[in-house]
C-alpha cells in the first residue's frame, strides 16, 4: 500500500512538472525542443492519412447502408464480437411485396403476371446488392477499420510517449540552465563565510542536472527513432489501402454490370408483355412467366385469353414497329451495346448506325440487322428507328 502511494505521488509530481513546462511553452516563457523536419513531415502525413481514412470509411458506410439505425446495430454486434443476423435488402423486400401482391391480384392477370416478372428481378437485384455489401465489408471497410483501431492506436501511443520524453528533456535543460546561472552568480559574488559549502552544493547540483539531461536526451532520441519507424510504415498502409480500393471498385463494377444485365432482361420481358397486350388477336397472350437467368429470345408462351386487353392502346414501340414495311429496309441507331448470344444474332455497339428489316412470321421483338457483310437478328429494344 505504501509503495502504491509513493508511486502515485511520484507520478503526480511528474505530471505536474510536465504540465508546467507545457504551459510555459505555450505562453512563450520556456524553450521548446523542435523535432527533426523529416519526423515532422512524417507526423503531418500520418495525421492526414488518419483524417481522410476516417472520412472515407464513414461515407462508404453511409453509401452501403443509408439507414443509421442499421449502422448502429452493425457497430454494436461488431464490438460484442457477435455475428450480425442476415438482413433482407430493401430491393429484395420490394420484390417480395410484388410477388405477394401478384398472388392477391391473380397471377393469370396481366398486372399480376407483370408483378411476378418485376418482383423476381427485384429479388435478383437485391441478391447482387447483398454480394456488393459482403465484398465491400471484407475487402475495403475491414482493412480501413483495422488501420484506425490497430496501427493508428499504436502510432498515437508512441507519439504521446515521444511528447512526454520531449517535455522531460526540456525540463532537464531548464534545470541545468538554472543550476549554471546559480553557480555563476555565486562565483561572481562570493560569500567568504559560506563560499566552500555553497559552491560545493551548486557544483553538485549542476553535475546532477547534466547527468539527468544526458539520460533524458538518450530516452528522447530512442523514442524518436521508434516513432519514426512506425510513421514510415504509413507508406505500406497506403499501398494496402490502394489494393483495397481497387477491390472495392471491382466489386462495384461487378454489381452494376449484374444490375445492367438484369434490367436488360427485364426490359425485354416487359416489351414482350407490351407487344402481347397491343397485338389485335382473338386470343391475346398474357406476359410470360419469369425465367431463371438467361436472355429471352423466343416468342412468349400463349396464356389464357383476357377480354379486357382489347381496350388497351398500342404501345409506342408497337406502333413504331407496325410502321416498318415487311420487305423494306430502314436505318436504325443503336442505343446500347449488345452481345450476340449465338451465330444467328448480331452484336451491336452503342451509337452505331445499321440497316434493319423484318421478315414475315418473325418474332415482333426482333429485326434483321445488317452492317457491311455482317447480318443477324437484333432486339428492337436496343434500337431507335430512323425515318
């Protein structure tokens, strides 16, 4: 108990001495040892890295999870080192609601079958979003957190220790300076009755101050070297974050490519549905059931006749296609890139001009496209027919 009290009192004394030195430096009443310029640059660079890493981490979390309550829940589970329960994405939830609504309205109705089609694709989009969240958390967010919660804490601890060593060094410098001044003053105005004892005491005090200064300088130099080595490791941190950033960009590219692919499939199915509704036929077909994944290139499967479809107005796409002559040709501008899936289809590049025509009995969602010596089927939804 006595040992702990003495240690506590000694620590309080050191803290108070450092506080006095720090305050006098701020007021300009004490000299301050400046760090090496290279070390100062490393400290500035490290602070900049830490600040921007925090901002990028927070904003990425907001981008991937806009709900603040969900972010707080994830933070709590992470601190408790527990596995976060699986959470349905908003897009998946929307798709589920659409499927449930289709069952209520009737899956055989045009609206119900379209709800099923769109709902299935919404669930696929939600699955792609879930993959993006998982890949981003593992490949990007986790390394940034590890730096802030691991490496940066070690750097901060060593920097605080370096600051304490610097304060101790400046305190020793001030003590030695005072001892030298007192010794010089005593030598300039000697007291013949107390000259020898007082000079002896002052000389001993100056010697002790010089010894303390040498020890403090050694500890300061050692701590400065340790801190410098840690700060130079920030360069390796930048390289690691660069690789993580590339992985994050790749995960985003994969996500948006999947979304684009799914939306192209959905547009093609909705176009089939629209053409089925607008085709004046005694037995009009309803929208086809959604398929698992592949691009749809065949005609829609016939369904039950629906009497209310005869009052529907033709879609602009159907009207535009109806104006295309059966045997004539027209120019068309390609709206999006399209990759042919077999030898019968023609691959397209956005903004190029091709010649198109149709043939009797052909699927209304497709035309025959020609570009130079190349010829093949092309989807109508990827084209803008020119007059």
